[in-house]
């Protein structure tokens, strides 16, 4: 009897031990501390990166509005922004080594909130309180929703932790869920690329879906590289493994192509649309990749998963409201095309004016501030003389050109 029951008992003990091993990372209290460290690093990195980008933008605007002949990369403001940008990106990169991928990616909403706040603080125009609230009420509501969503993400985020060793990454890389996910992603990517390149389907959703699919692979490789570096610093060297360099090359390649498609989207569409739609699509794709590759939600209960999804939806809505309230830039045409003649129909003719709006911040050609120009470049004046009739009924020339008084 005992001999017959021993195999079943051993099987039950093996199943219990396996379950205990799978649940152990979630019950470890130190994993919550790692989540907090990773979340704080990501929030700090996105905040610093947003400040850095606004500093660089301020440097460009300041040079454009002054007579300073220096290039932008010779100013202290631009270099300060560049160094802060490196610090912010380093903090975000380090955060992937501590917290799960699905927790770090949605926290990029912090950069949108920070940019909105910085934009409101540095507004040059003066508004009355009622006008200010009416204009920026959506931004305030969006910032509040983004903060609530971020709190829910940090509180109910996945708590799966494992050491990013070469063996673990290789095991995840050849697992059937990730291989199936990669197959579907490659097919979708090729279809989108075909419609974008061959059929000229330059829709913003198609371009940003290409960016999101590449970005999902970028964050997967970033977490692998950052995690292996952290394990190597802790004493177990992982940098001599071939999988580390494979992930490093994939990270660089996907990041470059992602930036290429993002630059093409920025030439066709407004930055506010790119920020909101890109954040939603990229976050969704990255969470799906993290859940498939690193099994972020393995062992999590339904309540935590639902609250995490609710936090993502609230953050999505907050980012959408913030970017929707941005003022759309008025396109400026710095020249008059040769066919833009009065009375001629052309693609730029709206039926009212031919010249660009001079109320813009740009000066149109030499119509303003000609005092500093040399006399030889100033336009000559050709006064018109009214037609006069001679005494014998012979008409004089309809006009005559006066001699120019300036030396040429």
C-alpha cells in the first residue's frame, strides 16, 4: 500500500514545491521595495527629461529671437538641457533593472504632465483668472487623471521579479508564447509596412503602430540589457554571454528605426496627436510584450490586474485631455510662390490674401527693419507722373523715371 502510494505522494510534493517556487517571488517583501525603486527612478527620469527638452527648446527660441550669431550647441542653456537629458534617460534605463516592464512603461505619462505644467508656467501672455481656467481646464483635469492613473499603476503594478541572467533570458526567448507573439507581430508589422510604403497609407495610426511594435521590442531588450548589467554589478558576470550582445544590437536597431518612423510622423501630423495616440499604442504594445516575454502578470490575482488596467485607462484619458488642449501651430509660408498672383487660382489661394500673415513672429523678407541694410541693397523708388497733354495735343509719355539720387 505504501509502495503503491509513494509515486502519487512524490508527484503531489513536486507540484507543491513547484507552486511554492512560482509564488515565492511575489511574497518576498523585498520585491515591493524593488518596484518602488524602479518606479521612482522612472518618474525622476521622465521628469528630468521633460525639463531638459524644454530647456533645449528655450535655447532655440532665445537664439531665434535675438541677434546672437552663435549656434545653439555653443550655448550653456542647450548643453545644460543635453546633460539633464542624459541623466533622465540613464535613470529610466536603470529603472528597468528593478521593476517589471509593464510597470515602468506606462509611467512615461509623467513626462506629458511635466511638459504641460512647464508650458503653463512659462506662458508669456497674461490671462484673467476666468480666461485662464477656461483655456486650461482640460489640462488641469488631464494632469489630475494622469496622477491618479500613475498612483494606481504603482500600487497595483505586477510584482514578478527574477534575476536577468543569460539562462533566464534565453529560456524566455525560446518559449512558445513569445515565439507565437513574435510571429503575429512580424506579420502585422509587414502588413502595415506594405500599406505604408506601397499603398501610401500615411495615416497616423499606421505610422504610430509601426513605432509601437518596434518600441515593444526595444523595451524588452532594454530590460534584458539593464538587468544583466545589474546582475553583473552584483557579482555574477553576464556580459560575456552572447545573448547580452544580441539584445544590445536589437535594442539599438529597433530604437533607430523607431526614431525614423517617429520623425516621419512628426512631419505629417501635429505633435499633440502624436503624443496622445503614440502613448496609448506604445504602452499597450509594450505591456503585451512584457506580459508575454517576462510573464509579468503570472500569479497575480484578478483584482490587481483589473486595478492596473483601470490605472492605464485613466492615464490614457489624462494624456489625451492634456494633448487635446494644446494650441495647434499655424503653418508659416516664408515665401510667395511664383504663381501666387492676384486673380490667379492656385493651391495656396484662399480667396482673400496672397502674402503670409505679418502678424506672425517671423519677419517677411525685407519688409521690416531695413535701416541696417546698405544703401545699395535698398529698393529704388519709381514715382509715377500723371499723364499730361502738350499744347499741340501731343500726349506725353504716361510716366517717366526720376533719376535715382543714391550712388550705386
